[in-house]
C-alpha cells in the first residue's frame, strides 16, 4: 500500500467534542465551499463550537459551523453560518444515518483541515458522555499528570 503523502494543515479543531462525547468512529469528508469561504479557511477563520452534522434526503451537511466572512470580500461574501454540504460515499451516509437513529448517537466534526489543496472535515460518530464520565476523565488526566511530575522530579 502506498503511503499517503499529502500535506495536512489543520485550520480548526473541536476540542470540546472529545470532552463531551465518546468517539466511536471517524470519517473523512470533503467540504463543498464557495471561493470566499476557502480564503477565510486558509486564513484560519473557522469555529466548530456547537456545530454538528445532519443527514437529510441522503446528503450530509455541516450545520452551525462558523466560517468568518472574508475580509477582502465584497457584496458576494458568504453567510458565515450557512449549512455546508459534506462529500461522503452513499454507503457511508446510509451507515451513519442508521447509527444516528440509535439512541444517544450523534455526528460531530472534530477538525477542519486542508489535505493538499482540498478542504476536509473529520467527522466522528459519537455517543454523549454523562457528567460522571467527564469527571472520571478529568480525574484520570490529573492522576497521569501527577505521576509524570513525580517521575520527572525523581529523575532530576
């Protein structure tokens, strides 16, 4: 198998998604954009907070993601919160639609990035965490940090 040699430049990351959800599976989807949206993304003007993926009529769309209007754009600038079509295979869309119908599952974007010249979105099939799950994760992270600190002090 040939290694994937395309350069990846991350534009935006949804860190809160990993805190709020158990990530079960991830998919790479293409993103349909207008010209000014591409220019804004290249400038790093994207926010994925509170965004999600919705499947309607056999098509997937990224909803509620904010791509700021291009500063140099004119009256033809884009709407910052418009739904953006995602490019996935039909089989993947059907599979995701079935899983989302199950209780507790949702589709969340994890990051937006450029893979070579193309804009991509990493979409995750996720299940919501309860408050006690979040507290357990925080406690585990704090314990790991304490162990690392103790080991670092011991070495020096």
